[in-house]
């Protein structure tokens, strides 16, 4: 059994082949290793071998009381920690900033953080995080090679964010994207996808499978299922694998 087949099985995706006609499945092409930078430190300067995707517009940041448009990582983290932009500040004592390589080819964005994520200070944890790790491994990536963050920085349970809440956090997220400068953004879940794409569509299947770019930028954006949703509906894992392959092809073309 190939390495890729092992990871696909870890994701819960079966690979079928005829017993009398074995098929050799090629190993996944490894994406170039991304320099790992400690989350709490400022990113080091890395010379790109190919043009970097355009940074997203930070027009929304200009409307904030605190201008984040020129902030480095440490300043941005401080702004998130002390944010008072919306009413969630009164109900959320902890903020979830993000984790991973601060200069990365892949950036992964989930919806509002849950209680466990906020407590542990890292996106995509527990069983959903383990599934995400398996998904990344299937395309030759490790968790520390990508940057992980959320649509919102404050915990939100049992409901989708309203427009005001999403708009309040948008400048922070856009600044994170500008600092990471990813070749592709993988958006996990319909809630995050709908707000990032400014779409009226609410079903994940209406948002995935198409070519998107982050509004105001040229950065490719791929929509897929959130790992927590895949745990509830394992039949969608094969479609999620197609989404990962789509994102991997974008990265390969950019390099």
C-alpha cells in the first residue's frame, strides 16, 4: 500500500482496485517545505523564487479605530487581544489569533472558533484537527507548514456570525493574509466561505468546486468542507479530497 493510500484511509476514503489488475498509485508530489517561523515572533524575510500573489485590499482596516494596515505580527496580535470592535468582546475573554508558519504557501481559514479551540489557543483541534492533519499529510504537508486561523477571533457557539461581527474581524484577517502572502487560501466550511466571498449562497456544495479569488486580491481561494462536518458526514470526504487536489494544483502552477 502506497503512502498516499495510507493517508487516504486515515481520512476515511477507500481506494478500490481490481484484484486481478493491481494499479500503482503515484505518491503525492511534495509541496516545497515552508520555512517555519515561531508564532510569537516577527516573520523573517524570505526571498521568493516566483512572484508572490497580490496582497488583499486592506480598505476595511482604514475604517477601524485602530489602523492595522501596517502592523507586524506582534502589533496585530496585540490589537486582536485588546479589540473592542463588536459586542463579542463582552462575552469572550480569550481571543484565538492563529497558529503555524507565518510565511506559508498554504493558508487555511475556518469559521468562528469553538470553546475547545479558544481554550487551547489553536484552530482545528480534537478529532477535527486530527482529520485535518491526515488531509494535509495526504498532499505531503505537515500542520506546522501551513498557517491556520479563523474567520472570527472570538468564540461563538451554536450560531453563525452576523454581518457586524464578521466585518469587525475582517481587517485582522485581511492583515494576516497580507503578512502570510499565501499561494492559495483553503477555506473550510460554508460560514467562512460565505463571508470571505461575500456570497449569498449558504450551501457548501454551491460554493465549492469553482475557481475563486479572495475579493480585492488575486489570491486563489478554494472552498471545502470543515473537518468537523466531514466527521458528521463521512460520505463527503471524497469531495473534500477533490478540493485538496484542486488547491494542490494551484500551488504547483504558482511554483
